């Protein structure tokens, strides 16, 4: 397994991984079949992120296959430029192997070198494995978003907002 920064050539593999995550868990934002991004659109999204210079995606590669990723989106307005928003996902077959922790270590070193001060993410309260990972990485619960997500089965779920200050 290799953790590295994404490239535009990863667009198809990245999209395949995201669609698999959508199928495997209700804890990601998109429902199965909802993601309509084309490979060309994904390539453009990756290009914009890499061109930004302040945002990044790290992937976990198992050969040519991507099995996990962490996206770091920098906030643009001057007053919150010190903040990055994080989204992470690892395919079910590869969870519990320390890949999430490795992604966070890689991202945090990069965030330090790019002078970020605040890292933010949200997590569905029922997602105990992810919550435990984030707490282990030094994040703290900052707030609760009531009924923030309506699952396809009609069930409302709450999310924690979490933060880590560097």
C-alpha cells in the first residue's frame, strides 16, 4: 500500500473508489447511484484542486487500484484561510489496517508546512469507527448538527462537527 498525492491520471480509479464507497456505507454523503460525475469531470476537479496549491487529495494505492483517500479543501475567504475541511473514506475490505491514521499523519504534516491552523470535519454520530479514529488523531467534538442528513431509508441522523487546532 502506498499513500501519495493524487494525480489527474487517477481520475477513473478515484471515481471508481468513490462509487464503491457510496455502495458500501451510509456514512458517506452520496447515496448509491447518486454520483453522476464523469471521468473527464473528475479529472477537471482533480486539476483544480492541484492547481489551487492550498488544497490536496491523498490516495491509498494498492497497485493501480485506489482503496482510500483523504481530501483537504482549503477555505478561501481571508478570515478563514487558516482552515481546511477534511473528507476521508476507505473501502471496507481495507479498514482497520491503520490506513486512516497514516492518511491523517500525511495530511497533518502537509497542513503544518502550508501554515494551516484549523482542521475541520463532520461525522455521522452513529459512525463509531470513524469517530474513534478522529478522536485518536486529536480531533475534538465542537458541536452537534441535529437531523443534518436524511438517509435514503427515511431515517434522520445527526452529525458531530469536529476540529483539531494545529
